[in-house]
């Protein structure tokens, strides 16, 4: 689970679960899912043409200086660049490709929608890194399941988008996140459901559907903490959806390995099932981890 910066111990101690639950039940209908940014429609209309105009696309993207700068930064990341720095939006379009540009802009627009939510810098950075690692993993593993790098990238970028949706009206939700992150047995979403009657996966999936993301991406967002999708035949789930979830959790595990941290509670609960889904044994995981760390050190 990618986390925003934690509240202080004093703030957490002052949070009363009964008060939070009562308030959330009263105000839950007031939570609005942010509408789909118009810039996505403009870009999609152009990219849908038989011969998209890259100059026009660059002009649309350059209208937002922050968005343009962020797109160039993504294109220059080690996961997409070819060693040559990309200085312009038009060149970023060529490096990333039209499909990935649309999905990258969607993720950047998501961040802008919630720029008023405080202390989210680490959350956005971690989401972007997870998305980039997921894209790298899809190149290494995804051919077997026809998972394209851009699909893995988009899912991981939006995987936890329900968190800022909930933090926006309910700052107290941060303490619930802390409890869920430290839970070693119950599902992450069970902690959320018990505390407030809903969870970030359902809210995030609603946002993804509202923003017209692919169906398997929306399903993966809704179920990415549900171990039953891997273990119970009664929980019918497309194989692509399961693979998206597994790749994203593996990407987060690799992030933790690079940072020198131990296994998270989520990897303890879901790691074995994710590796089984990806047909990775201990030796293969070790090899993949070494390849990843070597790749990162080279950049």
C-alpha cells in the first residue's frame, strides 16, 4: 500500500473511531467523485484519428505548464528514456507513444485534482515509481498474459486513487490508513470497512469508471487487496485483472527491497499468491530482483 505522510501520534490519539464513523455515515453522500478532466477528452479525440497531429497534441498539453513539465519528466525517467534527454513535449510524445501519453496525463491530472490535500508528496512520488516499475515488470513478464507495459503503468498509477478522494473530506482517515497498513491478518479493506463503512478500493474504482479507464483496470482497483481473487474459484476474476494486481504488488515489493525495508504486511498477506499467479518461484524472484536492482543502479 502506498501511503501519504503519516499523522503525528498526538493527532492519531485524538481521533475517536465512533466519532469518525458517525460523521462519515452522515457525510458519505457528500463525497464527490471528481469529474473527468476535459484535457483527456481533447487528447483522446486527437489520438483517435488515423493520423494524429503531434504538433496539435503538444500545443494542447503545453497549455498547462505544470502538466507539460511533468510529462517531460516522465519521458526522461529511466523506465522510458533511451539515454537521451527529452527537452520538449513533442519529443516526449514520441518517446512515450500516444497510448501511454493519454494514461500518463490522466495520472498527472489526478494529482492536480487533489493538489489541495496536504502532505501527499510521498504518496504521489510512490504511485509514480510503482507505475514505472510495474511497466518495467510487464516488459519482463507480461507477454505470457498479453499485459502491455502501459496497462500495468495505468493500473498502478490509479491503484490507490481512492485514498485522496477520502482524505479530502475526512483528514481523520489518515489514522485508519495507519491501522490498515499495520494489520497482519485481516484484509486491508476490512479495517477500512469496519471503521467507516467503505474503503478506498471501491471509491477508487468508482473514480476510474467515471474517468473511463479500461474495465480490467477498474476491476483490479476494486479488488487489489482481496486475496480471494487468487485463491477462491467462487470469486470469478479475469486472468488479466489478477495479473495486473500481482504485478503491482510485486512492484511495491521491489521498491521496498531497493529501499532496504523488510516485507510489508500486504506482501506478507498477498505476496505468495501474487508470485504463484505470475508463475515465479524463489529462484526466479531472486533473479528478477537482482535484474531490477542492477537496472536501477545503472540509472
